[in-house]
C-alpha cells in the first residue's frame, strides 16, 4: 500500500498588505508675506489726517506721508480722490478714503485693537467719533465767524458740545477707561485747536467741564498725538487763522 504523498502544506502566501500609495503631501509654497506699502496723502493742518497718523503711530505701522496743498490740488491727487479730500491711504495700488474707514482698516490689519471689544461699546465710540467731526464743523464756524454776534453763537455751540462730552467721559483717564482708543485720538486733534485759541484769549469753553479739562491734559502727553503734526503746527495754524479775516482773526495780535 502506497502512502499518499504528502504535499507540503503550504502556508497561504501572505502578500504584504499594500498601503494605498500616498503622494507626498505638497505644502503650498509659502511666499514671505509682504506688508502692503502704505502711503498717507496728507495736509499739514488737517485734523482728519491726524486721526490716521495717530492710528499709524499707535500701531507702529511703517508708512510714508505725502503732503499736498489743498488750495492747489495736484492732478494725480484729483485722479485718485473721489471726494477731493484728504486723508487718502494708498495701499499698494488701492486707494482708501474717509478717515474713519482708514483708521478702522489700519486697526484691523495689525495686532491689538484701538476699539473696545464689546460691540455696543465699540458702536458708542464710533458715535462719539462722529460727534467729534461735528465739533470740527463748529470749530470752523468759530474761526470763520465774521462778526461778534455769530462768533458768540459758535462759542456757545462749542461750549454745549463739550458739556455733552463731560457727561459721557469715564472717570479713569481715557474716554472709556484706562486704555487709549481711536476716539481719544480724535479728541486729541480737536483739543490741539484750543491750544492755539487759548494763546489768543481765554474763551471759557471748558469752564464747566472739569473732566474734559483733565482728559485734554492727559491727551496732550500722548506721543502719538504730539507727533501727529509737524513741529511748526501751532505757528501754521495761527497764520491760517489770521488769514480768515474773521472776528477771531481780529483778536490775534
Ligand atoms: N469726512 C472726511 C473729511 C475730510 C476733510 O474734510 N478733509 C479736508 C481737509 S481737513 C479736505 O480735504 N478738504 C478738501 C478741500 O479743502 O478742498 C474724513 O473723515 O476723511
């Protein structure tokens, strides 16, 4: 009897388990992120320009400033300024106009914020910034008033505007506490007018607003506010006021 030939028991051949072949993951090649080139088109006396400069300085943002003569606007400026006004911010090839928009943009592209985090508080700051623009119109009315009667009326308007501010100010230094915000910068540029008006005469505009007075003094110390204008700003403003041929001009000796 022949024994059946035993076939050697073959282990099933294990194919090595094939992992799906992965393509090496290609990371998008990171170009070094270039900061946009910023150029602020400015005017030496413009308070709206100063708002943008203060934001640039507070946020330490590299930029260039180009000053133009608004009485003789260059063609290149007319071609890129939809409202014919400064400030303009050139961002590489793009152009932004309106100081509020420019300040918000600069605030957003950099770390930290010069606005409160809370939406309601932030909206309130924006309201009082708008109020600041309204005060600037009153200031223009004040230095352009042709006679004593209209001058007194403008003086009264300014006094009542600051009574509103008195009621809205915090008790802790800056507008809404101990942190400097865009709204503080806006009023820093407004108070700068009064430094020159005070050199002409005491018009008593802050007589009943002790908190505003203190705030004004604090803002005078802020380097960004100090450096938002050239050193000859006060002298330039005085010459500008003299040229108004207004009631105030006549008070300048
Ligand atoms: N709402 C504008 C106001 C800017 C503005 O009035 N700028 C003035 C100079 S302070 C200006 O350029 N005026 C044009 C002109 O005088 O022709 C802003 O906030 O940027």
